[in-house]
C-alpha cells in the first residue's frame, strides 16, 4: 500500500474541519462539520463547492482527435463542436463499460476528465489506441466543482464569462486573475461548474467561492447522495466492465449516428440490445419504509423470485426517504411495479420508479 | 443510579435490575445524520454481544450490540418517526431501549465515564 495522495486543497479541507477518508487512493473529505445532510441541502438550495481534483484531467493533442476517440467510445466526438463538452464512456470488446468520462473540445486540444480510480487504466488505454495523439495527464491542476442554483452567482460574480455558458459548454477565463478552464456541468443534478485551476492558485480561488454567502464546502458523502437522487451512475457500483450502456439505461448518451453505424468496441452487443432489448436494466427504486436499501441488496418480484440487485442506495435528503438504483431482469422494471427488497433477511416492499428522483436543474 | 459505558459506544443507566440503553454522543457524531433505526420488540431476550438493532446514517448501517444479557421491556417508539433525535440528544430523549438486566455481575465489564473518556481520547 502506498500512502494516499493529497490534492492541492488538502490543507484547506483540514482547516474547514473536513473528515478525511481514503477514497480511490486519495485522502478526501467525506464531510465537513455541516454534515452530509446539510451539505446535500446546501447544494440543492444554494451552492456547494466540491474538491474533485482526484479525478484524472487529460489533454489530447493531435490531428482528428474526435474521430480517433470514436474508436474507443460510442459517442459522436468527431462532431463535438469547439467549446462543447459531452458525457461518454470507454467500452470494451464485450460492450461493457470500462469507465465513464467527460470529453470537451477545447479548440486546439481535447480535454478529458476520467474517474480517479481508473486513471491508471484510462491513460495507457488512450496512449495505446489513439494513434498520433499526444496523451498528457495533468498533475498540476486542481478540479473544483461549484454546484447548485446559486452557482451561477458564486462563479459569475468573480467571472462574468461563466454566466454566458450554457449546460455542457466550456471556456477559458480568469477568476481573480487566475486563468481557469470553466465548464458548465457537474454530477449533482444541479446547475453548476467544474473548474480546472492551476494548483498553486487552487486554494485562493476556492476561498473566493467560499467567501460568497450562498456557498459552503461539501464532501464526497453529499456528492454521492446528490448524484444518486439525480439518477446518475457511479462507476464501480452501477456500471462496470460487465454492464453494457443499454443495460445501464445510458442509451441517451449514445448519439444516433453511432447507434446506427457502430464502429466502437462492443458495438455488436450494444446494437443487438438496442434492437431486441437487454436481459436486464438499471431502474430507480423507492423503498416504502424508512430503511435504506444499500449496494448488494437482493430484489425480488412480488411472487418472491429473485429478479436483480441494488447497485446504489441510501437516504435521499431532498426526497426525504430512502432511494436506490438497481438492475432488474427483462420483463420487470416498469414504473409502478411493486417489488420486495431483502434487507437483513426480511422482505421490504418497494416500488420501481422513473429516474431521476429529483428534477435536474440544468441551464440549457 | 449509575451510568456505565461499553466499548461499542453505548451507555446504560442502571436503576435496580432495569436500565435505559442508548448510544453515546461520540457514537452519534461518528455515525453522522441518522436516518433510520431498526429496533427489536419488548419481550425479546438477548445475550451480551448479540445484535439488538441497527442504526442507519446517511453514510452506512451500524449494528447495535447488547452490552449485557437481558430482556427488552420498553422500546422508544419516538425514534421511528424521528431518527434524527439520535443526533440531537443521544444521551437523553433519544434512548433506544429500557431493558431488564439478567446478570448484574456483567456490569463490572463495562466502563465508568472516566474510563469511556479515556477510550475515546
């Protein structure tokens, strides 16, 4: 075991009373004194700042990078316009998901953000398979997410250009005299930004956000409950090498041309599942009682047959009760279907519901 | 009336052969926001070290273990609708059970307040 790594904001987390835990080899704040529930509500109602510097930031330089990415991902990156970002994933030869990512067309290069735990896989994967493309992993920049309905004011008061961005748009602009990459996106279901900041200025810029009366720091705990309520998949829980994008209900993230033409790893399976349906699919689940149903809980039909498993679950502070996502076998999973969740050996009634659990508040 | 503490971060206030049982402030702080409490029923008997309930916070599920042998005589039903009271007043209103102690000699294995303070540092 190597010692966990620290982001440029480590000292600030400690100063703010962050409870530090090991996450994917990084020492990260799971919560601050406000607590997960309070931080979650802060983000839904005002604005919250999250350190996501553990995620991998990568620059791709070369000719026709977008086209070349299409050989690894089922997304239409060849036609991604300059200044736009798009959610996607690497697929494997069996049509499973290797990792999910965000790709931005930054004009003279592409900017990619991948999961912390999979940097060691994704960087060599791109280096080996993107012929003639320079793959540069960035180690000297922090990544900070400002999320929530007040995020536009928190960031916009320091950087008016941020107000002009729409959802999934990206630009470079100064914040407090520091040149940052600002992208209007996130993983909480709220409006907001992810901002890539030179490491030596990361604390200063983050403090400037926190100085806003509507903004507080939030940790990984709130980030998880926020993304779960927003119906967003967590890699390693809800999606992995065995789950296809169609099973994971991520068909919306594959553009029409790519669905038709294929040409990405595992396209046979994805196209077959698009035509015939998948053998299982990811659905939203709302337990009827108060007991949270967590990762690994068995899902049974009302007749008592095992039909699947919970992949993410917990308490949804905005929903005000337990929420979960899980896979159910084909033939099940219509919203309204009543199922049983086997929690500590006892069946607890629950209902299949449409995702997300909360309305997504993006600035389109 | 004396209060004892277990290394599982429970408190036990004893009066004769009955006691009120709950979790300590320190435990509640470590758990974070409590969202659900699964309690057993009055009349259920248990052995020291046995599982007598589950407390779920936003973060995770934590089992509650019996500090002594005994029987549940009363359940704090208020926790069902207000699990968050375990964060607000864990050593007062948010008690979990009233129990009957089967073997008072087991109390000697528990800590007093000074011992517990030393444990949690």
